[in-house]
C-alpha cells in the first residue's frame, strides 16, 4: 500500500452507489488506497442520501461519526458529497465545521481536486451538469462479478412527495453506445451480472434528439447481447405503458432476468391522485396481471409509501388488500416524511406518526408472510446461483444469489456441500427457507475454465460501503 489511505461511506440507493464507485476510481487514480477501517484513513468521504427523513438522519449520523476521528489527529480531510449536500450545502458548511469539502450530487470527478489539495471548501455545482460515462474511472464494490450500471441521471416526473428532480436535475439518458461500452469493459474485467438503474428507467431515451432516440428495449437487448454477460436486470420501471417489445424481451431473452422492479407507491385511487402518480388502482391490477401472465417465473419487486398526507384508514385498507391479492415477491415500505419544497409537504391532513408506524408494521408483517411462503415454495428446486463469496455473518459459509435476488436489496442463498469461487454460476438445490434468505446445496463441480478472474477493480471482499435499505433493514456491505 502507498502512504495515502481513503475510506468511503456510501448511503442510499444503488444509483448513489455507482457515484461512490466513481469516486473510488478517482481516488485510486490519484494514488489513494482504500482501507476498510475508517480509523486507518487520512481522508474519509461520506456520500449522502437526502431522499427521506430516515435517510437524511442516517447520513448526518455518519458524518458526525466520521468527524470524531479527527480528534486523534490521524484523519486529515472529511469530504461530504451527494444529495444531502446538494440540497443543504450552506447548512452543512455552517453547522459542521469538521467538514473540509462539500461536493454535490454531480460533482464526483471534483474529488480529484480535493485529493490533490487544489480545491475550495464548497464544490457544489449544478446537479444537471454530469452523468456517468464509460470513460470515467470506477472501482466496483459489489462482490462476485456483479455491477450496477447507471443508464440515465435525473428525472422529469412531478410526483408530489419527491424532490429528486431538484437534487439530480432533469432526465439525462446516456447514449446506447456508451452504456454498451461500459458493460463490455465490465465483462472483460470479470463481471457476469449487470443491473441497469436510473431514476426513471422506463423513460430512457425520451430526452435524446428525435433522430437518435433509442427505446429502452433496444438498449436492454444490446446490453444483454454483450458476449460473456450472463444476467441483465432492470430496476425502477415506472408503472406506465410498457411496450410489448420490452415485455417480450424480459420474458424470452436468455440473459435478461425475469425480474421487474416497479415502485407503485400506493394502490388507492385517491392516494395515487394526491401523489400525482398518473394512474389508478384498477390500472395497476391490470398491469400486474399482464406482467405475471406474459413473463414466466417473474420476480416482482415494488415499493409503497404509507402515511402520506390524507391517507385514510380506508385507503390503507385498499393498499393492504392490493398487496394481499398481488403477492409480490419483494416489497419495500417507506414511512412518509415531509420534504421541504415538495407538494406533499404543503398538503393538509397529516397522518400522525403513531398511525403511520402502525400501518408500516402491519404492511411489513403481511409481506413477511408472503415472502416466507414464496421462499418456502422454492425448497427442492434447482436454481442457478451467482456466487458472491464468504458470508458477512459466517466466515466459513459461502453465499450467492439466484436470479430473483438483486444485490444488496434482496436476500441471499447460503451454500453448503462444497466450495465455490466468487463469480461462478453454480447449480444449487434449495434445502431451507426463511423470510428473506435461502439455504442451498451445491450440485455441480464449478466452472473451472469459465469462472472470471477478478481484477483489482472487482474485489473478492466487499469494499466498506454502508447501504440504507428500502425495506427498513440497514446492513453494512
């Protein structure tokens, strides 16, 4: 190792994780080595989330926790980046003197100025100034040959509860060729699974010039056809018109995972109108029915907000009935929090915190039972599992994921009956199930000649990035 050491704390969604990985790449290019223990670092970067109150609190707590390390004199620079600093740069500067540099949500590449000692304290720019490119430096932090790929930045929606367009700017789609180039680079380095993310994935390409406006299906097909890639997965599909071409691709392409991540937010007509979601409960039922029918073996993940202003007992009951009917494979539940400058923050009829908490517990309890039922149904089945490596909780147990489990968001498959290498795709028979995780027995001998050789940019162990989960579970990764 060199004498320059850096530590990262990344909070929030997978999109934020990609930004953290770009900053990891910037740091490496500047001659810094990542260290897993913050007390060993001379520079610490906290990449914050500012989406909801819980995430903001987690971000602030992380900043203060890291700031304490200045007391022993070893930590020289504390850098705060991301959505929280984009939204509240002045407050952070005034109230947190321990913070040496403040970067916004599109200032990832400015970290190099900080590390070379040529930067002002305030480096928060226009959130619409940047979108990741294949040529940007990046160090992957997800283990086992998996990576997130951001296909667009920003959002043009006007959902009443959301301030992401203010924090990230309007929709900015990457050209197809640039996304494909990044996937080719990742596959050449050993990645076998890519997870395509953006704030509004279904709107991909709509902001590009009319003569060069690709469809999402076109992009996904190009990515899935990259030689050497095994799985491609889609995230954050807005519940509007999904083309037959895209549905057919998810259903039939051998490397496109039959996995739909579609945050529906609610199911009651009145709530959906107040949220400015542009669709009603009956339409959502038809959409779920269609996707279940047309995509065999579909894993359906969604998310809901409970406790939004005006949510009545009857509307919450509509949501409970909808979740009971749909039996989603995965559900994340957010407790609503007022976000200043959002339309919802100005609405009357606030739901008391106690009522929102009770609704949260009821919905999560319902979904836990559904998830356990779904997992139990997998016992005895043989599944392909992407091996990630050693379990965080049990050093003598290996773990991986089947195609219905997204990295860091869904559960794990804990492996028995042999040895496996990170990045291998193995046949596994499921033997046990819990609410979120599975246990399986390795059946084959591995891919001796085909398993990827992981480069320095694809760690066998997880780089220390702390992730705030959307289903209420917080885990260190």
